[in-house]
C-alpha cells in the first residue's frame, strides 16, 4: 500500500489533534532528537535522569512505542515537535 503526500498530511493533522504533548514532553523529545539519547537530553535540560525517564515513559505511552526514540520520531513525523 502506498500513501500519498496528501494522505500523510491528513493523517498528521488527525494525529496532532488527538495526541497532546506537555511543554516538558516537547522539550524532552526535541532534546532527544538533537542529542540522540536520554542522558544527554537530561543534562542539557538540567533534569535528573529519573525526571527525564518519566517524560520519556509518557511519550512512549502516547505513541504506543516500545522505545523512546520511536516515539520521538513519530512526534517529529507528525509535526508535534
């Protein structure tokens, strides 16, 4: 099955309307996207690893993703970060 750009855009709009990220979840997701891992993201945001892990767990739940990086990629893909 091939998805057209229009269908992808429509899907992105639907997903971005149904999944809401908190401001901190957005910050954590962006930091992971830039720095590549949770430890570096936590350090750059001046968060403890535990706090960062909490927000990462929420991201995984919201995107039903087994790994944080997959949730971050989906958030970026759908224009949420």
